[in-house]
C-alpha cells in the first residue's frame, strides 16, 4: 500500500439499485425509464418514488418525489411496485462479495456500505486495483454496477462515490482531499440539509472552499454544535471508524393513505395496526426500546414528529400504541388532512441485556401472549390472531 495513506476507506454505492434489479429481471426494460414506488394511478396515486433508473432521472424523476409528480414528468415510464425480498437477496449477495475483501464492513443501507481496507490493499497491489476488483466481482456475480469512492475518511469516500455515477470510481488520496472538496457545492457535506443550506446561502457560502474560510469560533456562533461539524467536514477531518456491527438503530412502520384522512378514529385504528407491526419486528429481533415517535405528513407534504421516552424498555404492542395514541391526541385540531402516518421505536437494546424490573414481571404474561400471536401470524397470516381494533381497520381497508 502507498505509504501516504493512513487509512483506506471505501464507500460502495449500488447504482439505482431497485430499478437496476428490475431491469435485470426484465431485460426488455433495459434503457427505459423505470420508476420503483407507489402506483401512480394515472397521476392520481399516493406515495413516493423509491428509486428511479438513470433513464427516468433524465426527466427529472428523483427518489422521495411524490409519485403523482413523477407521473407528470414521465408519464411514459415503467412504474413498478417494490419487490423487497428480491432486493434483499441481491443485497446479501453483494455484502458477501464485499466480505471477501475485508472483515471491516459497515452496511449503512440495503445498497451501500463502508469498507476499511487499510490492511487489505497490499494483497491487490494498489488502492485502484483493489477498488476495480470490487467493481469487477460485483458485476461478474450480479450483473449490477456499483459506484465506488476511496478516501482516507468516511465522509470524503461517500462524497467521492457519488462523483462519477453511474458505474464510477473516484479515488481521493490524502494529499488531494482539500483540492477535491473545495470546488464542490456545500450541500455535498454530510449532514447539510435544506435548513442549514439556506443559512449558509444567506452568508454567501455556496462551495466547501468558501465555507473553509470561516474560523471555527465564527461557525460555532452562527450554527452552534453544527458549526464544529461544518468546520471539520470542510477540511476532510473525519476520524469515525467503520462500525463493524449492523446494529438496528430503530424499528418503524408507516402508511400513506389513498385519500387524505381527517377522521381521528380512523387514524387511531391505523396507528394500532402499525404499532402491531413494529412490536412484532422488535420481538422477532429480540429488541426493546424506550423512545416512541409518531410521524404525520399532511396534505401539503409538511411533516411533523412527536416523541416520548419511557422510563423502561418495551416491545409490547400495547405500550407502543398507548404512547403513539397519546402523541396523536396532541393533534386534536388537525391543521390539514393527513397523508401519511407512522410509528417507530428507537433507543434499542437487546432484550437479554435488560435487567428485569417490577414492570417487566407484571407484563410477562402480556409479552408471552404477544409472542404466541407473532408465531400464529407468521404461520397462518396477519389475520390469524390480532387485536380486535386492528381487525376492524384491516377489514375496512379490504373493503375499499
């Protein structure tokens, strides 16, 4: 390995992953605009775009865009509902390929991962040879392309992987980090969202190089804790390690209504249904959490969250629903009809690591009952055994 590299971090990002898999499974779609997401229903559909092929992106279609807007931009596109299990199979295959190069892998989503290959480069001759070999093996075994960024840090590697998409390879040696970063839009910095960007824009800061001219104390005064992050990212200073565990940070479920919903009783029923799904997943993975978050998106796409942290850890549907319902009641006067509702649990721990409290002992019977329900639903389907209120909303949906 070249001595000038203190660390060699690789970010692998699959190109338009879901859409690329669909084109692989349907060769007749190759070269055509493929949009994976909700059913557009002739431009009247609900939900958002999950992934768009590069052919669709030429028409302005982007991930997270309302599916109705995508249809207006690209009415002739091929619209596909997601096939999650198929994508997961390809993801597992890709992660297995990456594990052939280093054990130090951090999968950050189904289609991207960081690798620390500092100790592996000498086996392949050079940084470039190693990165090219990763790309070659992924394509050889899956027929899918990946874009790769190589840098001394995670943040710069992630920026680099997006630099020459699709099927790109960008290598940023330590001595070239600043020259690479300076001309880039400040939006490229990890963690700079719309609000932070607008503040930077107001200061006349459009590029990372311009941001780098500001002293640390000035950025801290203007941005608080975020100021130090901006200061360090603008200089490529990122000492974060590639985390070896694939710890689940949170578990959540959400749904988008076919028609914007204003009735609190319907929202309440759907919330119970979502709470069941979240509780089932927590119990499946033997996890418990303390913080429960409600998410509401209104008809104008404004999104609000409310959260509450319990004094104990839980994976009981009853607890998740009870807190979620309390948070929902804070919106007694809905400003607008609701487009999307979601519930999630975070601050997770392995249930085996939670010391039993009086609360746990009191609820042990409830937990055992819910685990029995989980087993029956796993074997016979979601309606095999469920909470009575949830059954009502499922039947209501089925009748639509």
